[in-house]
C-alpha cells in the first residue's frame, strides 16, 4: 500500500508551546481558512508553480524544472524574499515527508520528547497523512509511548474527526469568534463546524485546550467574551482556555493597521472569565 506523503512547511524538533511537554512539531502547508491575522500567512496555500518567486531569489536557490519550482536548501540563505513576494501566500521551500521520514526523526530525538504535534497551516487538510503517521507511531514498540496531538482550526467535519480520533491523544482547537458574521470576516468561513468540533472533541475526551485570539475592537467585545464564557461553561468550567493576544508579528496586509492586544486588557478579560466561573484560563507570557 502507498502511504501518503505530507507537504511540510517547517519542522521543529523541540517545542514546549505546542502541547504538553517537549514535542516534535510538523507544520503542514495549506489551510482552509484565510485569516488576515495569521502570523504564518505563507503556510496558507499550496504552490501553483507560477514561477514569480524564482527570479527574485538572490542566491539562485529556486529553479524551474519541468514546470515545477524546485528549492535547493544547500544554497538558500533563508532570507524569505520568496515568501514575501508570493501572490497567493504559498511557500516554494516545502519538503515532502513520508511516514518513515517522520518516524526516523522521532527515533533520533525520542529521549527528549513527550510526543508529536501536527500543526499548520491547517493540519487536518492532510488528514490521510496524519492517520497513517499516528497509526504507525502507535504500533511501533519503541515510539508508542509518545503522545500524538493535532493543532486545528476545527473546520474538519464530524465524520472525518471520527477517522482520526482513535489514533489521536489530544487536540488544541482555535475558536476565532462566536458571532458568525465576525467569524466569516476573520476566517472566510462560518463557525458552526468549529463549535461542533469543540463539542465532539470534548465529549470524546480529546479536547486538550481551547484557544481564543483576542483582537481589539473585534473579538474582545463584551458580547463575544460572554459567548466565550457560556460556551466553555457548557463543556466544563475547568477546560483549559488559552487566551492569545493579537500582535503584528508575521502578519501581512490590512490587519497590520489593526491595533494589537495589550497585556492589561488581556488580564482584565481573563479576570472577567474567572469571575464567571472558568477555572483554567491561561494568558500569554510574552507580547510580541
Ligand atoms: S511559491 Fe508562490 S510565487 Fe513561488 S512559484 Fe509558488 S505560487 Fe508562485
Ligand atoms: S528564502 Fe527564498 S528567496 Fe531567500 S534564498 Fe531561500 S529560496 Fe531564495
């Protein structure tokens, strides 16, 4: 049987902010949202080989071979000019990883790891690869104690979640907004599936953490915070809720004119949520 390959934007061999403990993180290329606040916008789309970035590369690391853009990492200086210039928010520097490639990375680093997290882009746009990888990890005597997590925007439908949950230990899920018009403006999609995913994952015992991005004058309104509080309460008042604060780092376009979220306002909202009964509200440790 041919196992699927993953189109990977970046690999972090160690991360302590992408799930519990120390984790290897794969950032997959491609997303089904187009959030103006994304701090990795170059992970949104798959390259269409238009070639626009090739002549802009100062080191000649990009070439076109048989109509496909090819990246030579040995002469790339990581200036990211290709990412800045790409008209569709794609990345010519992606790498294809097989399940065996990732297993080899896990073997190399296993003494230092608690698990693996698949992030993005939107991880679940490459669901077949995730299922194949997690299945392989769980059936490998030397790797099966590593936990397998997904970082997701929650847009995956229920039936598809059910195919991956048996091999998944936990999911970190973003909720962008409760007002559906606002959610559409912030993501280009409606939020029903996201809210349904949160409920499904919670009921399956797989919702490790909810994340909510506070954006001044958009998602920090009293109405949104009340909806957030009520929604978490319907799941569990001690569900981990991570508040993130909108910053400009990595953002492209119009959202650079939006104000950033300041620490005192985040702390005020966290206190309001705690007063409403939520017991596991986490606030950012840095604001950059
Ligand atoms: S990365 Fe962007 S600019 Fe470069 S070839 Fe692909 S789509 Fe075109
Ligand atoms: S980051 Fe992109 S533009 Fe810069 S050297 Fe590498 S391939 Fe070329």
